[in-house]
C-alpha cells in the first residue's frame, strides 16, 4: 500500500474496533443517522412495483443500515464498505436481516460498487458520514455514478459533515471538536492511542483535498444534474442533503 493509499484507509485497528465511542465525541452523528432513516421512511417512490432497491454507501458498523431497515420494511438493501474491520461488526450486528435476504453487505470501494451496478437500477442511494472521507475527485465520480444508478425520480440522501462556507467559523468548530477528543480520550478514558487516531482522522477529513464545503457541494450536485436539491436539516457542520434524479 503506498502512502497516499494508506492515508485513505483510516477505519482499522482500535479506531474501528471502538467506533461505538463516536457517540461520546460526536453526538450529532446518531441523530443524523436517525434523520436519514426518517427521511427515507417518509419518501414515496414514483413507481411501486417490486421491492424497493436501496444502496447504502459506507455501512460502517451498521448503525444507519439498521435504521434504514426499520424505516423501509419494503426495501432490499445493498450496503457497501471498503473496511473489513467495520463490516465484520456490521455483519455481526445485523445477522438477522442478512439471513432473511433483506440485507447484503459487500466489501468494496463505493465507486467500484456503483460502477458495477446497471444504470437506473436503484430507487434510493443513502449514506451517512461517508462521502466527506473521500478525496474531492473521487467524491465527484461517486456523485456522478449515484446519478447514473438511480432510477428516474429516485432519491439520494446524505447525512454528513458539510464544512461551513466561512473558513474562520469552520475552524472554530473543528477546534472545539478536537478539544472534545482531548476531554473524552485523555481526560475521561486515558486512551492516548484513540486520541491519536481521531486527531489523525479529522486532519484527513479537513485537508484541502478532502473537505466537503457546504455551498460548493450543493453547487457540484446541481452541476452534475441532480434535481430538487434540499437541506431538510442543518446543525453547524452537519447537514442532511437530499436530491432526486430528474425524469428527463
Ligand atoms: C464515519 S463511518 C460511517 C458509517 C455509517 N454510515 C454510520 O452511519 O455509522 C464511514 C464509513 O465509510 C467507509 N468508507 C470510507 N471510504 C470508503 C470508500 N471509498 N468506499 C467504501 N466505504 C468507505 C469507512 O470504512 C467507514 O465504515
């Protein structure tokens, strides 16, 4: 693995094994997963034949997958992730829906997964806290592929970190987030190893070649051809972004 490749794979070791600590350092994440599920649950698809095909990008440990399953009992979910240490937990947590055939996890890069799917084959593409991890160029390709695999009228919903447009304000938020890491991982848990991993991770997310800034991200989606872009919820650097594939 070359250095850049390795820098793109941050979900391993104790970071992955103790990913449940996310709730301690990023409480809005759980709330956002709930909102993604709720939005998907209330969405009326234009055509009603057959099971609803839902693709989730970034399974993680299955937190959002589980919420999607509960909110869309009519869905067959394909959920993809490229980190074995995250997927093994997701498979363990959601063994039931896997056994019934409602859910399939696949270990693959998000872009590779999309490219392997036929055009207009998915009713919904949903994701939570995954796209911000991508290099900007990779994310652009992923967004273009999401549009390709969605059926006309299909839904894209992403609950994610969207950096504030004002860099100074955004920096203030990130500094506060890092102070929180110190409080939890050093002050409360005495886990310098986790502190190191979380700081390393946020440095990657915030780097110029990854950062997903709010207005440019919405502009990028509009330029690619997504219709009805909307932001039903926004809380600081976290936003729920939705859009559909146009009919034409
Ligand atoms: C912050 S976690 C979020 C997990 C989950 N969506 C949730 O709501 O808890 C991001 C996940 O995206 C996965 N991921 C990051 N880059 C990826 C890529 N290029 N292809 C597939 N999965 C990726 C990571 O392995 C990780 O499990």
